[in-house]
């Protein structure tokens, strides 16, 4: 389960990657500074429930005020640098996230199984050959949630 974590760490090594966990008392402060200065952040070891405080980051709820892009994090508006990147990893072998999470983020499953590869290829082919069906599927997932 740690190969995704290793991959993100290696990718962000030269970009001053900030590594945080939800159980750290200052994780929001680190996240705020990374948003402000355009540094990548790795939120590691998350469980199936995500903290509501990071919702604006997941939704990328940026807005323009006075010619500057901002993101509301908690009770303050933080200047948003376009270079900011946010990665989340888990150690759970088969996490089950709510459908709303899949609408907000791109989920990449680093666990490789023949069935998993088959499912991923089927989704990719369906998306290329029948985008109408993929859109219908996305809408059904949202309705079920």
C-alpha cells in the first residue's frame, strides 16, 4: 500500500513537498502555507472519512477578489498559488469512499490485480468510445449518494 506514497514523495522531492497527517495539530497551518506559496502537499495515512476542513481544497473553491485568487480555508481567505498540488494517500488495502469523494478528486488505485486492471481498462475504453455512457454512470453514482 505504500507504493503510491513513495511515488508522490519521489515526484515532489525537488519541489519542497510538505507531508502532513490529519492527526497532527498543525496540519491546517502547513496546508495554508503550501497553498499560499504553491508547494505540493501529501496528506498521508487517511482513513475512509476525510476532514471537513479540507473540503474547499478538494473542491478547489478558489475565487478572485481584488485581482488575486483566494481560497477560503477555515475562517480566512488564503492567497492561492496556481502551482499548489494536493495528494492524499491511504494505507487501507481496499478503501470504500463515499461517492461524493469521487466527484471531488481523482482516485488512483495503486493496487494491481488482474481484475482491477480489467476494470480500469474497461472504464478507459468506455470513456473513449462511449462518453455518453460514462456520463450516465457518473450521474447514477451521484444520485445513489
